[in-house]
């Protein structure tokens, strides 16, 4: 708190308030008079203090800092904030859990959001990622249904293992993310001890119009640290805000967290021949194929002075891209470009970009957008509100045009054609990346959660684990008391056959 002399209390309109403890009444015992405008203002504002909660990523923490370029990437992108070694750009980052409400526990087994806003000279550039390099689904049409299953049962209003596993067992593409989520990585110890990934493939392009496919990896310089299932359950009951507090306290005492940005970069020609679909968010690019390149560092050194103003009202959108960076044809990414902005308009209003934490600090808005709820600037003054015009209004900049690329095909609702490889990377993760202890923890975490679902759902889901790796599925089956031979039989069926077989 400030040590300065306390200023006079006023109403929202600056009118001095003489008494903030006693309502204006008729006589000592009342009733209250409606002419007490200070009381009415105070109660009316109180009723409206809570803006709509984020549907996902409701619980989180944020901090400000900077991003510094450490390598020359100008042959890949013309983005100005990446144009020279040593260049620093102010950032604001927000970390979050995904499925829980605003009051949920930080230690929940849940992906973590990892969003960064870069205040560049070409406007705000937002990167909206997670602490995992993949996701559960690859088509946005499934997203609302998926999130519903991670929330609460519409009848009981409780979390429901049947909803959770029913959807996942009917969505084989989720197996890679499910394996990560129920591994030790599923519960980061703190926001400071987790990595952040773009998950999606993005496009970088240079001054020559050449473009490249890229993926972002923010590697924590504090080292990764996770919680066991038992540690997470204990923390959820004793200190549900531990991660929010940890980030604030670390920065408050000068222990500034940092992350090294590493990029995977691929040419269009390499993408054409690659063994995995680079636009499939359920897949990674193995580092043996495309090693990462260190290009920068993010440091968070400033706590918000007011949580609501900076963290709760912060809004990130993958559509906020500066020249030199563009979206890819990834279906999920393209839908998020609409969905995020639309969500912010609903939650914060059509002029949410004017809230200080969201406003472009180094490239003021010069547009023809006017009016709307909570417009707080000069609203374009007396200038024209249309284009083209001959009154000196802002004009489009041809240098901001993005290089074209080929698209083709019939307009149709087409199922994914590479579904046979849904289990490859999950199996590789289980066999080749995890050690014995990690595999034991993974299986134990799954059994603990999946045991709450109906047996028919257990059978379907365990068959997917078996398809990724027989040992993986077999150990889950043993833990659930299921017949391993029955699981193997189901694993060798098609998805449609498997569903029919388990419904009998």
C-alpha cells in the first residue's frame, strides 16, 4: 500500500463523500432514503463487479516483463520485434488451468494455458499456447463437446468420469494428449516450472516473400518440476492457490522467472514429404527430425498492481499477428482465430482492445471502427469513419500484405485421412521417452481416474491404450481388473466395431 497521504473519498464522478459508514435514513432506525446516491452507486457497482467468467482458462495468474532476441532469424521472418539480436519487447503473460472454474485448485490434473502478449512496434502480437505440445482433438467442431465433458454433469453439477472418458474413448486422436495429461507432466508444480508450446504450426515469412512452417517451444529456465498424484491431491485441499501465489511471490522477491524460446522450422518442401501431417495438433515434430533453434528469452519481472485490471481483463487472440507471422491452414487454429476474439467481445465488450493491458502500447490504433459499448477514447474525433476517403484518413499499407500460398480441394466435411497414425507418437512416448517410474506413475494416475467410469467405457479406453502399446494397455487393464485378452481383441477392431462390441 502507498505511504502517501490518503486522498479524499469521492463518488465515481469525483463528488466528495462525507460518510462511508452510515446510510442516509429517515430517523435513527430508518428506513433508508432512495436519495442516498452514494449507497445506490456502491450497491449498483457491487452487483456488477463480476464480469462473465472465461469458459476455459478461468483460473490463472499473470505478470509483465520482456522478450529479448538472442539469435538472427531475419532469413525466416520480417517481424520487426525479431529483427536484431539484443532487441527487447515488452510482454504480458498469463498462465492458467483450463477446465476448472475461477475458484478451482491450481494442482488439478489439467493442461495449463501459456499466453503471451508482445507489445511490438507493429501492434500487439499474441501467442496462445499450452504447456503441452499437442491437444486432444484436431477439428474445431468437436471443441464445445470436448469442453463440456471436462466440466460438470448437467444433472448432478459434479465432475463426471463417465463423461470425461466416454468422449475420449470415442475420440482416438486424443490418445497422445491423454498420455501426456496422465503422466507426471499432467500436474506442473508451479507455473514457473513448466514449458509453453504453440502446439499449432504457424507460418513465418521474410522480406522476399519466402515462408516457413514453425512451432514455438518456451523452455523453462527454472527446470521442469511436477507433482505426484498424492502431492496434487493434498495441495488441492490445503493450498488451492499455490501456483498463483508462487508466481507472485517469486517476482516480488526478485527471483524473476524466465523461459528460452526454441523454434522448430520447416520449409514447405520438407512439409510436403514429411511423415506426419504438420497441421495435425495431435502430433509433434520429433526433435530428431527437426532440432530446435534457440532464438530468444522471456523474463517476467513485474507483478500486476491490480489483478482484475491486468490479469482478469487481459485478452489474447491467435489472430493478433504482426507482419512476418501468419496462421497456418490448421483447422483448429483457424477456428480459434474467430473463437477467441468472439469470446472477448462477449466477456469484456466490443472495445476490449482499449483496456490498458490489451491496448497496443507501441502502435496506436488507427482504424475506422467507431462507437460501441465502453468506447473510452476520442472515438475518431471528427475524422471520417469510412474507407476509401479523401479526407486524410489512415490508408492500408501494401507492405503488410502476406505472401500467398496454394489452396485447393472440394468443399466438403471430410474425415481425417491419416487416422492410422494416431497411436504412433503416444506409443513412442510410453516406450522410448518415459522411464520405468514415469510409466508406473502414468498407469497409476489413469487407473485412479478411469476406475470411476462404467466398465464399457473402461474397455473402450483401455483398448486405445493397448493400440498405442500392448504393455501400456495391459497394465491399465490389470489395474482395472479387465481381461487383457478381451482388451487385445477390442484393440484389433475398428472404432465402430469396438463401440458396438462394448455396448452389448
